């Protein structure tokens, strides 16, 4: 399971954006971007290490999972839990009342074509 709490996602995002990163650099960036104290950063870091999402070897922190895998998991959770597994329902709700640019429409159409089942 790739479920992350909001604080965990914030910290691992900093790691993804900066890895490899020393734990000291991580505390500095966390304080600047999140307003966290060093102890908070280390607490959340320890949780992510325990979950096998991050590793800290010789004070160098790196990820063990990819951002895209976590994002895919979270999207599937939202679609399954809030839209009864309906991707169409999710997309309809998401774009409701929004205007899409020609580039966005073209990109979405390409995605649909790439993932369309062959009949």
C-alpha cells in the first residue's frame, strides 16, 4: 500500500525534488518550505523509513518509491472510494465547468487513444 499522510507526502516530495539529499539539508529545506522544526522532520522521516518509502544511509536520504507510483495509487483510491471506480465519473466531475485549452484536449485525446481497448 502506498498511502501517505499529508505530512509524509510533503516531506517525500522534498526528497523527490532534491535527492540524494543529506538529512541536514532536508531539515533546512523543511524548515524553509514547511515551517517545520528539525525534530518534526526527523519524526516524519523515521515514519517514511519504517514504511520503506525512504532510506537514510550515512545521513544521505533517497527514495525507495517513485512519485508516479504514489500518485497513481492515490488517484485510484479517489476514483474507487469517491466515484465507485468510475474514471468517467471522476473526469466528468473534475472538468465540470472548466474550459480546456486546445492543447489540453489534444493531450487528453492522445491519452485516450493510447489506452483504448482494441475491439
